[in-house]
C-alpha cells in the first residue's frame, strides 16, 4: 500500500470518531414577528430557524402545533411512531403538539437549513421542551 493510500484509509477509518467528537453546530432561532392576541396571554409568532450543515436538534416535544415552511436546505424529521420524512426548500409541514420529536436534522452537506415557523404560544413560554 502506498503512503497516500494509507492516509486515505486512516482518514476514512477515523472520520466517524472525529465527527462524534466535533462540537455540535449551533441552532439559531429569531422571532421575526410577534403579535399579541387581544384579551389573552397568548402571542402569535413567526420564527426564523437556522441549522448549520451537520446540525440537529435534541429529542423534544412541542407544546403547541407549529406550521413550518422550508426556505433552504433539506431536513429529515421523525416523530414517535412515524417513519422519517424528508422536506426540502419550498415544502411546508406541521409539527404536532405533545408528540415526541425524535429526529430533526439538516442532511444537506453544503447548505444550512433555514425555515420559518408560525405558532401561537402563551406569552413567555417556550415552544418546545427537551425530552431525552
């Protein structure tokens, strides 16, 4: 085996280990619009979420349903008891409330996942709760 071939084989062998020890990419969430619902303690929010290449959320549960629209990238999503679903730019879908969201990851190798979500929540309360 030639020297460059050995390096290539070693790189392939150790790549999963390096990936596992790499820092988790940061997910950003920005409320781009918020409207108080008169006579209630609730608000309607439009949120921009960005997940970098290789990023994924932890398992979680949404406290309320959310409507989502993918701006760019590709995501794989799986709720408890369901098969993995793939969404890409231009797709919309709904996250149900009170169902464990087991997987949500950016599967694009080249671009960040960007999507907007619309949700009605109690003022000051989180949209989701992390559940291992």
